[in-house]
C-alpha cells in the first residue's frame, strides 16, 4: 500500500465505525423489543434480557457491516470531492482504477469482519439464543404463575393466582381444566405452594374445593378438601426436545453435515443454500465499498451535490442484496443450481467495472487536467 492508499483506508475506518454503530443500534432496538416481550411474559429476570440482547449482536452485525462499508465509502468520496482532494489526486496522475485500490482493501477488511460473524459468531449466537428460549419454555412454572392474570395453556388448563409471596406462597388459586368439550373441572383454593423434589413438581393446594361440571349429563359435583396435590409436570408433556438446525452450525460443521446427507434428503436444499449464501454475503461486503466509491465518480463533480447518485447507489446495493436473497430461494427448491447464488457478487463486479469505465470517459467533466493525467 502506498501512503495515499493508507491515508484513504484510515479515513474510511472512522465513518465505518460510526455507521456500523448507528445501523446496529437501530436494528438491535427493533429486535430487542421482542425480547422484552418474551422476558416480561415469562417472568424472567433482567439478566436474561441482557444475555439475549448480547446474543442478538452477531445477527445485527450481519446486516450492518455491508451497509456500513458502502456508507463509509460514499461518505469519504463525497468529502474528497468537497475538499478538492480528488482533483489533486487526479492531477498527480492517480487514475480511477488506482483510486479504487484502497476501497477494495477496505472491502477486504469488511469481508473479513463479516466472514467471522457469518461463518462462526452468528451460528454460535443463534444456537445459544434458541437454547435459552427453549430453556425458558421448559420453565413452565414461571409462565403460568403470573399474579392477577388468567394464563391459558395449550393443553386445556387455565390458571389464575391472586397473589404470590416472596417465599413462593400463593393465594386465591383457580385452576380450570377442560377435560373434553362436555367436562370441566375447576380447582379453587385459598392458598398454594409449589414443591419440587426428585419425583417432579407439585402444586400443593390448601383449603379449597373441586367442582366438576358435565354439560352433556347436566350434572354438577362439589368436593371440598383441606389439602390437594396438583401435578404440574403434566404441563410440560407438550414441550418437545429441541433439534439443532442448519443456521446453528458454523460453516465447517455445516459442510460436514451436508457431506453426510443423501442427495434425496429434503433438507439438502436448505443446507446448500445457506452454505453458499454465507459466501455470497461475504463477497458482497467485499465489493460494496468499491461500488459506493464508483457510483459517485460517474458524471464528475457537481456543485449541487450527489444526492441522485447516492440514491442510485443505495438502490443498486439493495437490488444486489435482494437478488442474492432471490437466488437463495431458487437453490432451496433446486440445489443443483447453487452457482446461481454467486450471480449477485458477479453482477456487482460488472457494475463496478462499468461505472469506472463511464467515469473514465467523463474524466474531462471532472478534472480540467485530463491531458496531464492521461499522459
């Protein structure tokens, strides 16, 4: 790298960090609101919210790094235009191709950072996130004991607890069980206490009654009790063990899993598309900074600014990324066409070459010293 390349590269780092922080913050906030709902609805402590929020960061960075690389390149190119530094560089014999070099090196930096996130950190965070959510789901007691609220489970139980003490003591307990469409059993107790031991989890009810109502026979029975043990383990029967998905595998492990799958396996398309999509994302992060630089060079300097060019560049970036997503959906259905997933990076290269070619042809509009530059 020449001194000029190092200068441009160093000037890109600051805007990149700024945009990455802003974009990550916006995306993280949008995702964190869902975590707040999960944590509050399941009665989890604040530490769980912090843990889940941190596990969101790799997923957020997956989207933030390519956009930030593009935005940093646009920002710096615009500044170099405004401060006439590009004019000095071009008059000193610096071609557009040479100007693209530090932006490409910066793209390598972005691609390396995104590669670490996409291939390793994001799958690890996804695995831990799903495991923690499954653990919260298994903690069914915290889900059903919500004082002052009616909580209905999928297996036909409705719970209500009027008060929960610090020692776990419960008051004003109501449990309604829908045995079948015609039979309803209601447990009412003044007090309750959750007891855990080696045999399972039990809700001990005190000073209450059992009411049975049969709509078909139109009968009603009432049984009072001093103490009754209600088995809470039956609430966890519908919770199925979690199975790891492809998104939780690092890329080396994903490759090994794909090698062990038969070609007729229905999951082959999802696995192959995910594997190549990670590579395509990394390649786009490599070329987006150069694209951001090239799109501002087309047409030369304009005193009115580069708003239209910036908008065009954003649309190009969004279009390339959307096309990457489309090709992934194609490969899910037809794994044999996996090379199509690299069409988006190839198109980005072609677009950059075209923009630099157009910029070179319009060099007279940009630089009054064209003859000395081309000499």
